[in-house]
C-alpha cells in the first residue's frame, strides 16, 4: 500500500530526511519512533503534502502511484489521512460544515456521489455516538474551546467519517492525560481493519501500549536505522534511544 | 475654485437652494459659502489624506458592468431609490410611518425638521456641508416612544449612473424613548458621484440597528456620513459591509451623550481589483459609563486599498468610559494595502481605552489542515475568509438580514474567486 523509497526532504533549505525507506502493507500498524529532531514530524507533513517540505530525491508510492507531487487534497482523496499533533482551532468554521465539506470534497475528487443532508447527518451521528462525542461539540466552531482530549477525539471522528486507507497519527498522545489517551486509542482501535493501515509516529513508548503495532521503526538522523517487532519499544524504554541507535549502527 | 467641476457644483448649489423646503435656504446658503472657501475634500486635509475625493472625482470614471437590481426582502418596509430619486410607487415605507424628506421638512417646526443640520457637531465638515447645499431627496423616520418596529426599513439604493453634479441624499431618523428599529441600507450599481448623510438621534433606552451594505460596481464614487447622538442607556448597533469602489467612504460620527449609552460597530470590508474603501469613525464619549466597541475586518485582494481611521474622544466628564477598537486585515496579495490610523484623545482619568491593528495573510496552518482533509485550496481559502467575518455576521439578530448579508459575502467570494485564491 505505502512504499517510501529513499526519501530526501529539505525544509528551509536544510536536509531533514536523508534516505528514508519504508513499506507498510495493508491492514498493518507500523510505528515510527525516534528522538527529538530525528525527522518524525517532517515525515508526517511530507506524506500529507505540506508546502515547504521539499522532496529532493526519492518517492512516495501509494497503491503503486507516486504521490510526491500531488496537492494535499488530492492525497487526502486517495486515502491518506494525517491526524495532527496539535489540531487547529478555526473560529467561524462550524464543525458540521467542515465535516460535510471535507467528505463531499473528497467524494467529488474521486468522482463519487456526494452525500445529501440526511445521509450526512446519519453518518455523523452514528460515528459521534461510537466515539462518545456530544451533539454540543459538533455544534461548536471547529475545535474552539475543546480540551486536548476532545480535539484528538474530533480527529478520530474525522478519520471515521473520511475512511482513509492510511492514517498517519502524529504524536497522538501529546497533551493527553492517561484517561484521555485510553479513550482516543480505543477510538483508533475500533477503526483498525484489514483494508486500513496506520503509521503511528511517537516519541514515547506509552502510546504503543494502547495502539499495539505490528512493526516498529526507529528513525534517527533522517533515516530508518532499525526495524523490529513491538519488543523494540521495550528495549527503547529500558535503554534509551542513544544505546539502541548505537547498537544498530 | 476655478475648475469646471467646482463651478458646476456651485451652480447646482445656487439652483437648489431652498428647493426642498424654502426655510432651508439659509442653512444651504451658509453651506455654499463654506464650499466656496474650502472646496472639495482633498488629501491636504488631514482627515482626507488617504482618501482624496477631489482627485477621485476628477479622475476618469472606471468603466463598469450593468448594475443588477437587488432582490426585495421578505418582511421589510421598502424605500426604493433609483439614481437618488425615491420611487414612491415601488416603496412601502409608509407602513412603518416613514415619510418622504420633502414632507418631513415641509414645516420648519415639525420635530424631524428640527434635527436637520443639528445632530452632532458637523459645522465645517466638508462632505456634510456639500450634501446640505445640494440635498434633493431623502427619507425621514420617527419612531414614537416605546414603539418597537417589527419590520426593518430597507433603504434600497440602486445607482445606474447619474448627472455630473451627483445625487445627494439626506436621511433623518429619530427614535424616541425606548423605541427600537432596524435599518437595512443597501447600495448597488455605480453612482458617478453621490453623497448620503444620515442624521439620527436615540432618546433614552432606544435601540437602533443599522446595517449598511455597499455592493458597488467598480466605478462607484460615493461618500457617506452617519451622524448620531445616543442618549443614556440607548444603543446603536451597526454593521458596515463594503466592497469599495472607485471611491467609497463611510464615516460614522457618533456622540455618546448619556450615561450607559453604547455604540457597537462591526465593519466588514472586501475589496479587490483597484478599488478603494475608507471607513472613518469618530466616537465621542461625552457622559460617564458609556461604552463603545468597534471591530473592522478587511479582506484586500488585487491592488485594492483599505483605510480605517478610528478616533475616540473621551471628555473630562466621561469617567468610567470603556472604549475599544480593533482593525484586522487579511492581505491576499502583495499589492493590496491597508492604512490604519487610530487616534485617542482622552481627558478623563478613570477610563479603559484600547486600540489594536493586525495585518497578515491567511493562516497557513489552518489552510493546510483544511486541505489535508480533502478541501481544495480555493475552497479552503474561501472558508477561512468567510470564517473571518463569521463573528460579525453572527451578531446580526434578524435572521433574514443575516442571511442576506452572508449571501453577499459568499457572492463576493464566488465572483472574486480568482483573486481570493491566488497570491500575486
């Protein structure tokens, strides 16, 4: 499904990713762990197509198509979803209007039929109920006045409605206490399916207790230095990044 | 005073003196004398430094499309003006007690006639003077004490082009104690030159909502002034929406004359191409415990120019004044420009006054967020621009009017999609 080949990315003229390669088969959950400055956020923004993240070499293949030069909305319509580390507050844009516009924009790009008002409402209500999101939250402007946990649940709601093929979770646990984290992880786990892959980007092992990965990759200095099963997270927890990275080198 | 435009205006002043009501002749005569001395407002006068009316009127007119007649509102009393002339057959203003200006001014001693030329200090105001000397038509509304008008008054101005001397309108509004009214004033098309001066007085506890919506074509040249006196516990709520024109300026000159008087102004400016839009406000706090709050939001594309001049005067008696003003601008192109000039004159010591100004581009983070959810760039930009005005729109209580104004904002975004979508 996703294959990143020898990806080099410059940000503000400085090379951050230096030959990242990675394969995520359908239905699998892969984690990218790494110390600060390893290029974790750069990886997620580059996959989502943010301006300013300049791919100088390599490619990102998604279902066999190189998406490197596609606009963010084109990638989203193809099924790439980025859950933001810090979801934006956008005053003046209602959550419902945003959800509807996003769903219908993607349908339009894919050449599918747009939802009518009743279909949309049904879909939102069902997904919101599943994720314990109140009607009141849906009525508010997008993320305005939401707690950290509510913002992340709102991201999960968007994921549930947009039904991506690849969900990239960028530091899903930042700003969450343990109860909020459990709730968000529960929501994510409900969305696991054989057709959907996850790329979980995190600094801490903690998140991986709740969203258990099939494969863990360690990112350091702009490339993957080590891959392994979930036991790798425990090694990191016990010995720290420096020791594990040194051993891999 | 030697050029042909000034001479032509002067000729018109002589001709029109006393035409609306003979007793007004003296007032018009004085105004004409001032015009002879001062001429048209121009950039050598500080208040007109960024909006040179004299120059705009001498410049070649911008060619324009044909104006579209705006739809009539459901549930509103209509005063339909075409090229400055009140069309009584198309109007329904009488049902809320409004009268033709000529009727209102018929007797010098009638209550409405008594306020003309007297609301707020206006002596020496070049535009008000010009309008007084040239005034032809208008409308007057008096709302008796305790009366709350159910229907808004829709002042619908359609400009298809007018004579070289322009069209000059006067609106008189008087709300007696505890009265409430809503005025929806729309301008469409392109006057070659028009002035509109509105004078209003709000007695104790009265509440006036004033929604001005300028949807001019590119060649419009208009200067408008709203003068108001607000007594104790009375409120003036204003929403000024403008798309600018070749020259578009609106001034709100308000006096908070009584305790706990309140003025709340929201401005929304959407200008593109080479248009010019000026919002100037002077709010005088002349009594204790009065409050004023103004937020002007501007979206500027192309090589458009926006001007916001906000002056707050706090007199010595006006203790416990709370006065705030804010100008926020979104610049969609590198050639667009916003001029913000705050002025505070404070003579009381126990007051809260604040002013602020921001100018910037659309938030790149928010834009990326929307696009990453599948919303194409142009649509994402439009969403953020609409959101920028959302807070002001939400404050419009009358649902029909709120929707009408929101539609106007969306329409601008549709018709200027190219300019809104691309940074040059």
